[in-house]
């Protein structure tokens, strides 16, 4: 069974640009969450989606947005990129609403120059 | 005060040593406690999951939660070089989000 898949694995963007990151959850998992992990820090919660509805939002600016599609895959969008947005962006999925631990993907490493 | 505090290390031990990793948390609403292992350039992998206080053992790994002191521990027995990774503690309360510590980088030397 395929795990959580994220694309792209790496990308480099310029300040002010926009980026879209993609995530496919494990088959049968209906909940997808996004986390940002800055080098040397633990992951920070950005969003959770369950059954295509936003169920939680972390302390991130409105430049960050996300959505979940009918097949439960998800996109994270970040507008007006800043140097501080450089991080590993992790997607995690779980079958229900996430009370039994998440399965994480390998992440997308975003570098903003 | 951060919600979850974890000493980032680094921690270096010889092969076969017993490793003790610890976190403290501030929010008494947290009920679920997890340890994740993260290898370089990979996503976190769930190692142990416990609910409320007590011990849980899985092979060489033992997780302990003491809710009275808001203290979370992970013990690794007979540590192996393949255990070299960053270990992240995480907690979860009534909401769906996980709150992570900074992670402790562990190196097990052959």
C-alpha cells in the first residue's frame, strides 16, 4: 500500500512568488493535515482538512491556504513568498479525525531565495 | 512558555547503551502522547502512541507518561546505529492538531 505521497520533493522559488504543494493521502484516509518544519525545529501545524472541510488552522498568515479534493488529496498554497517560508512542508493523513496518530509523507523542501 | 519543551541535544551514545529521551508539556488538556522518529530528509514516522498516564512497551522501546508532572519519556534499550535519528515528542488534546517538541538528535556510535 502506498504511503502519503507529496510533490514536488524539492523546489526553489523567488521572494514574492506563489507556490502550490500537493499531497495524496493513504488510500482510505479522509483527513489530511499540513505542517511546516523549519530547520532545527519540530513541525508546526498549519491546516487540517476532513471530508473536504477545514477543521483546524494554525497560527499562520492568510498567505497560506489549502483545500481538499473529492478524492481526499490536498493542496497547500502559499502566496507572496518570504525568505522565512523556507522549510520542509509535511503532509499527514489519518483515517478519521486524527486521534490515533498521523502518517507523514516525506515532505516538500521549499527554498525561497 | 512553549506548549512542549524538548532538549534538542545532540545526544551521542555507544552502541548497546540505554537511551532516555524526555519532554515536558504545559497544557493539562493534552491526553494523547506520541513519539516520532525522523531520519534526515524524511518525514516523521510514528514510533509509540499512548493515551493518558502509564507505560507502553514495544520491543526495545518504552514510552512513559506522567500526567501529574506533565512529563513524557522514551527509553531505547540496546541502542543500535540504525536508531540514529531525530526523535520528536508530540501531544494532542481535544483538537486534531499535533503539538511537537523541537526534537532531539540522537547518534548511536558503533
